[in-house]
C-alpha cells in the first residue's frame, strides 16, 4: 500500500483555510492586478483634482466665504466615484471575464465564504480609498481657499470619514450587481445609471413621488454622508439607507452565485 | 476517491449527463473517454461543484465538494488553461490559491519548479502560450499535494516534450497511490497512460473496465488463421457461429471466437493450421465501436470525431 499524501507530509494539516484563508486569497488577488492600483489612484487624484477646480471657481466668484471644509465633498466625487465603482466591479466581473472565477470557486467552494471574503477585502480597500480621497478634497480646498473656508475638526472628519463611508457603500452595492450581472460592461452601465443618470432624469421630471424615491437612492445618500446635508435626512439615516442598498444588492448577488452554475 | 451516484445534468430538455454511476479507484490512472459533447467536462464540473447536478450526486471522499474545508488538499483539478486571470502573474495566481486553503506559500515555488515555469513565474498569465497555461493549471492542481487529481484534456496545446512529461507525471502520481482521473480524446494517449477506462456517450456510461478488457471485448479483436484448406475451415467456423473474413489465399481473420475454439473446430474438421495468432484491436478501434451509436457531432459516415475539446465555452 502506497503512503498517502498526509503521511508523506507527516502533519495533520487541518488548520488554515476557511474564511481567513479566503480573505487572504482575495487580498492577494486584488493587489496582484494593475487595474486595482490604476482605478484607486485615479479615484483619489480625480477627487482631489475636482476639489481643486471647484475651489478655484469658488475663489474666482468670491463665494467661498463661510463655507465648511466638507462642502465640496459631493461635487468632488461625482466623477471620481466611477473609478472606485470600476475597481469594485472588476473584483468579480474581471474573474468572470477571464475565467478565473472557476479557480476561485474550486479553491473556496462555499459560495457564502467567497462573497464574505470579497466583501471584507473590498470594504477595507474602498473605505481607505474614500478616506484618502476625502483628505485630498480637504487638501485641494485648503490650498486654494484655505484662508476663507471653515476648517473645523468636525468638518474635516466628516469629509474624510463620509467619503470613506460613501465609497464603501457604493463599492459593496456594485459588488452585488457584479455577482448578479457577471459582465463588467453590464455592471458599470447599471452603476452609472443608478449613480448618475437616475438623479439627473428625476430632476428633469420633477414629479414629487419620483423625487422622494430618488432622494433615498445611493447617490443621494452621498450628500448627507460627505457634505453634511441635513435635508431630507442627516448622515445617520444616509448611512443606513446606503447600507440597506448595498445589502440588497449583495443578497441578490449571493443568491445568483449560489443558485447558478458557474 | 471520487464517487458518482446516478449523476444527472439536464439543460432544459437536453440530458447532458445521464444517471452516471462510477467509482474511481486510487493508485490508477482512469481515462475518461467519450465523443465531443458526451458530457465529460460537465461531469468534471459537477465533481468540483461548479455545476449543480439535476439529480444524483458527485462525492469526493464521500462528501460533496462544497463541504470540503481544504478542497485543494483532497483534490487538484485542471479544467482548462483559462481559469486564470490574464492580468496576474503565475506566482500571484498560485499564491492566492495557496492562501485560500492555508497551504504554505513555499509550495508555490515548489510546484512552479515541478511544472517548469520558474523562469516565467513573474510574468503575467495573459502572455502565456496554451501549453504554459496548461502547466500553470497543473501547478495549481498539485499545490495542495492532493490524493485525487482530475485533468480535463491535459495534453491540449502541449508540445511532444510536454506530452511526454504529463504522461510521466500522471503515471508517477498514480504510482504514489493517488487517484488520477483524466479525460482525453486522444486514444493513443490513453492507451499508453490509462489503467482503467470510463467511456461515456450522450451522457450515459458505456464502459467502465480495465483498458485490456475493453480491447479484448471489442468484436474487432480477432484471430488470424492460416491454413492450406481455407474454404473448408471457413465453412466449419461459420457453422460454429463465428464471423470470418478472407484475406488473400490462405488467410482468415476470425472474430467472435477464441483461439481455443478455432483450434478445436479445425481439429474436428481435420484441417491443418499454419498459423493461429491473436490480433488485438487498437483502443481506438474498440472505442469507435463502443461509441459508434452515440457520436453526437460526428460525420454521417461515422468517421472519427473531430479533434478539439468538448468544452462549451461558458464565461
């Protein structure tokens, strides 16, 4: 009788793997891709750059007086959020596009564990990226209109943590979409529609019911989270709403992953 | 050990795998044969939990794949060379795999060495040739030092050197007592590597037997007889229920009878024999005969199935 691999190795090897292993694998995969560095770099630079441009415009108009440091948060992420969304989408749709998802699902066969590992890695990464982007907004504003704007600690913290929270929320929302849709183009189109097109269209339509609904969708939570808007709700409600949207998308995505053939 | 129990997969009305029940034994290379579209890849995908069976189950060491905590330590699989993100380096791909199963990261260097990819370990997989992709896939399968290995068309895209290498690798893995399950459409390849054959057609099990038995059982396995009185012997053999084919003046090719029986008939008829020798069918002939009725995409004349994989591309 030939010896088994376990005997050959001479150790029981029952440790490791599981959720911590799956998270370590996702972390390794995420940072092994150039697209991750590119997307996150662009997200930060674009946020800071937009803040800088907005500050220059405020300075030229002389309207920066008395504005708080986090007032530019929402505007500054209007475009840059899509770089974050792209990184979030690629975490799963990049695997479907290349076939790597088959490796992911054979090495970590429990579908819930795959989703949790991706959520964990993306949550940390997107929150950190958002915080850095928020800091870039502060830096951009401080460089141009630092003398007339209000830079209280609460405003700065709100901007940094708020952008982190907003990026976290829209990233997990996108991950859920990606699990559901599988294709990068499809996921980004939907994300673009939800985050940009629907608010714009609803503004044009001007119907009260539509506006009330759209006010509670992910992009509109950003205003309360980053810029400290209190109408129609404060940042606490905004955070809960965004979390609910992300949870909904992830639940749908997980169900699709668990039910469908890979 | 892999056990398939009534394994069935249906896509709409189409039955791709039909009540397949097979146990794969350790210490052997089991060849998995079938025409294109016979359900080989789908069967392997169900073993790995990638596709969900419509009915029945596929078990690895008695448990469904999804319940294995460290699947890579139980079973290593190469499904296709494209299960790699083209933007990642070979080393990054394998390191992520190792971490997912709590394997020491030093195994990455070891398996890269084994498959001969050490020199290109830090190149992105998108630049790899098909053969290099196969080697990377095999490296991933070996990473967890598993007792079971499953390869889908592993020699695809390999050069002759690579083909010889994989043949040796499969033999040595089986010699170490592991279960090796390998699909191929290259009969000659199976004839030199496999001990056991599982043949399917249209999703159904056609044969599950040692390779020698499959060849012996073929009606094309014949006996060559040379005699100075061929007409008389042919007559007697036909009476005894055997099939006879005349080749040249004194040569008969007899199927449907053993050498013992043919010798007996000749003795009773008082016919002298100049030669009585076995003529084994090739595995290819035996296989073609077995699957003749289940070739799905074959030429109408029943010509050889087209080369290529039976993977339906699904992304």
